[in-house]
């Protein structure tokens, strides 16, 4: 699953030492409380979207994921909301343009997620022409750099009719509603789609469950979470001969009460391990955050040295040990480590408000192992349905109920305070706007309610306004048609009655959009369609001509071929991405795929072409990243805990796709030789790439490194290079990231890397012919 926010500002592209997702941090700053927030307006109605206001007016609105267009509307000009200016003219202050997308993707094996994204108040064509003039003939399809022709032609509510868009494609520009500039943005699921994913048999999600149990499925993604009971004792250092080398001395301790439970979140960022902790003091599921700031593990470069740690602490099967260190449990189908002693996994966790750390064995049965795939309640998720909704009999939000739902105590109202709607509205608005904790708490709500864009719901939603004590009811004498005019304005924005599958007053499950996006950005499981897009449509090869000169011929990759190959590899590759931390972010995964896709001849083989005739046969390359020479096969066997001679299992790396993929993950984390200091390829991937440009000829016999100067210019291809990716490629190819001799396959690898970057990262890397094209182009 690949997903990103609807704006991708440059400020969100720099990875810091502490911020795991700077793009989401940048876009969260755009949220404004215009009229209300999620999920309530300041006149106490359901408001199941958010309002985003970027720093600049020309920041494009982009599709958050690949999807199909359900419906859209493109307006030439704004409309008025019924107000008039001092001269009596109608004020054209509201944009009616919108795009509604349906997304279908995968979050795990057999786990298909369907959801919708809605982009409202898109700027009208007249204003857009002044803000971002389109040059030349508009393209037929959407792209990250230009609006498609169908988004530049005035239309009323129009069905998508099979139109597809892709993540990062421009959908328009943000406009205004009733004079306030913003993008109204929603993410929701239908009742059937929600049940199909959250309640799927065998994969039930413990959404906001305050007493979680150990999941029976192997769904795991994002951050790890450990629920530690009071019976568990924290030690200052575990016993064993390797303890001093791998476990800096911490503190012993235990939880304050026998009913207590400690919830610990653990994750990696730029090679370091971080934890946060919550205390459920009474065992009732009410958690208090102990560590507002994440606590950094005292062992430096913990993730970068995870392979060495597994080799040292789990000699019987370091591969199983690696999974224990990653997940707290072994997720592979046939584990080698079986006894409690073999599986002991000591990790540092904070257990008090001072961030005091001690070690605990998370492999023991008493400790429940979760991940973000379980939507743990300690992180703020709350399911809001008919029983728990903070609304009164009138369907409007109740200040008292909302306070209690957020864990706050309502202020005692004055005994003489009137039940005037305007007073109640102001009370709730003051609470939401003046309490950051309340605002943050509500971002975790998952709300079951009706849409404001279906006119069937209008009387139920707005009827109170026309009651005697309502806004328009109190103004009957001066504005007898006020309520009707208001509904007329609202209906000009509404559209769901023209979308048959979503109309009729249906209820949906609404998420705070940025919370939904930020959460699922941690998933990292690719669908077949997503993996297929990382294979370039235009291939650049590297070979030699009859005169033994290096040449770079090009060819085309058919979309149907890319799909077929991706289907074969999708499961083993995804399991590899998950196990070896490759799916922590799109840049890191692009580094891996840039090498793996090229080494498999674009997912067509797992053995070296002509390897049997190689001078180093029978130890020729096998696997997704081809292990070569007996030493590498032997090291992989040791990692897997195989006692056979390498000659007995080497062929399995070329015939079994699970082993072929897993061996690539192993090689990725272990291949680089020390150069001054221990080198890990992911160090390069955690540096934001500096993308430069060069010119490459189709036939080039003299290519110098590392200056990227093509000395013989013939048939020119626009191309790019990346210094950090070159270092990663050299580490894979030679074991030394600093090697400088001409490297086999660097140009084809870079072509794949940039294609993957265009698909997987938040960078706006154009789909140029050399890098690949979208499926429908």
C-alpha cells in the first residue's frame, strides 16, 4: 500500500534525526479549524473531513493513492452563498469543484483494503487560469506535473467512467468555501468495505480494543507494540556471555501495581531504536503516556547492527533471531527456534515517567505482541458508533459527552445558563479550539455516520436550524426564506445523490484523513499493480558489442509482462521487505529494488544468465540479489541455521522464490565490507538522494567514475544519477561502497531506482520514457 497526503511540499522531503515522517509533519501544520474540525463543526454537527491551508496558493492538490475516479465536477466560476456586498451584489465566495476517488490496494497477504478519498472546494477554472496557467495541449491522463484535459473542461457532476489516477497526480488547486480558502478533504470507507477489512475472518483487527489479546494472524506492519503485565520484572542486564557487548547496563524495576500493564511502542529510525511507553495503572485499558518524547536505545546504530546482533545472540538460527528482534515473535512458516530459552529476546523499554529503561524478554507468552496492523488503543484510536457517539437526542454534539469521550471533565455550567443553541455552540467551540488535547484526541476517532454531501440527509442534519429557537427560526419575520435559501446553497455543493453506489442516506466509516494516511504509510506492503510500476517501461541494458565495447541498448517492457512477473514475486518480496526493514520508507525500498529488479533481469530469472559456464561455476549467482561464490552461500546457510554443506542448498536460491527473495534481504543487510567503519546499505538510503542529471549515449565505450561524464556522445538519452545510490549499488556488487572501477550494470540499476523513486517516494520524479510509464499510457 502506497499512500501520501494531498499536498507534497518541498519542506516535507528532508529526513531528520527524530522525525520519522517529515512529509506528514509538514502537512499537519496546514490543518485549520475553519467552521470546525474533525469530526464536529462549531455549531455541533458532524464534520467528517478536515480543512487544509498550504503555505502557498499554487501548491497543487494531489491524489493520495492510485485509484479510480468515482465522480467529479469542474466549475468555471465560484458561486455565492447568499450573502451580498455593500453594493448589494452577490458574493462569489464558494468553489463547487470536487474529485471523489475509490482506492483498492493490499495491506498484507490476502488483505485487500478499499477506501475513498474526497477533495472538495477545488479552485474554479477562471481563478486557476490566473494562478497556474496551462501551456500547450493538455495531456489526456493525469500526471504529477500537469492537469489532464478532463480536469480543464467545465462539467457538472460527472461519473468517472473508468478514468484512473495515480498517486501524486495533480487533481486541481485548493479554493474556498464561504470566503475561507482551504481544501475540504475526507477519507472514508463503506460499511461493507470496513467489515471486509476490519472484521475479515482470521484477520480480525482489534481496533481500539482496551484488552487486546495475542493476534492469531501474521499480519504485521509499522511499529511494534508490547503489552507487558505487572508480573514481568525489568532487569538491568540479562545474563549470558554476550550481555556486556550487546546490552548497556540499565535499571531494574517493576510496575507500580499488580493490576498494571505497560504498553511499549518500538520502532527504528535512521538506524536507531526508539521506544514510547504508556501505563495502564488499573488494568482497565485507560492508558497514560509516560514518555511524551521517544526514548532512544542506548545501543548505537541498533537497526544497522541487527544482523550482527542476531548472529551473536541466536547462533542456532540467526534468521529466526532477526525476526524476534524485529517483531517480538517469529513470523516465518517453519521456525527453527522452538524453546523459550532459544527464543529469549531481551530489549530495552522505558517503564516510568523519567524514561527509566530496563530489559524485558518480550518473547515470553505473558507479553502480547502487536503492531500498527492491530490499531492499538494506546495510540489513540477510538471507534465511534451509535452507542458511543457524543451526540444528544437532537443529533447534535454534546459538550459534556465529548469531554468525557476525550477523558476530560466538563466544566460545571451555571445553574441559570440558558439552553440557547448559540451558547451551546460557543461552549463546544471554545473547548475544541482551546484544548490541544481534545483536538488531538479526536484525530483518532473512527466515526460511523452519514455524509454531509448526500441531500437525502439534509432535513435530519439541518432541521434544527428552522425550529423556533434555531438560527433561521428566530429570523422568520426578517428572512422568511432563509432556511430554504440555505438548503439551496448546500445542495449546489452536494453530489452523492448522483453516485448510485453511495447514495440513499447510507452511513460510512470516516477517519481523520491525515491520521489514516500517516498510519497506513507505515504499512509498506505492495500490491501487484504497485510493484509492477517499479519496473521501467523503457529498459536500458548494459552489454558489449562485437568489438568488446560496452554498449547500452534500449527496449520496451509491455505492461502485461510486468504484471505477470510481479504476480510471481509479490508475496516473497513483500515478506522480505517486511523482515529486513526495507519497507520503512519508499526511498529505502527504491534502493533495494534498483538492484534487485536489475539483477533478476526485470523479475524474469533468479539465476545468473550463462552462470554454468562462468569461471566461478558452480558458485554462480542465484537469488533475487544474486549470491556468488561459495563464501556467500555458506554465510546465508549459517544465517538460516542450515547444517548442510552449501552445495546441498545453493540451487534452492534459484528455484524457490521465497528463498531467492529472503537471501536477497540477507545479502542486503550483510554484504558490505567494513570501509573505515562498519557499512550498512540502509545508511545510504536514509540520506535524502541528491538527484543530478547527466547525458548517456545508447552506445558508450568510455564511462568514467565517479564524475558521471559520458565521454562519447552518440544517440542521446536524458538520464539521471544519484551518488548515494551508486554507493549502494557498489556495496551490492563489490562489497565496497567506495570502489571506483567501472561497475557492471550501474546505468540499468539507476534506471530502475529512479522508476521506483517515482512510484514509491514523495519526490516528484516525472514519468519520463527512460524511467517508466503508467499502466494506462
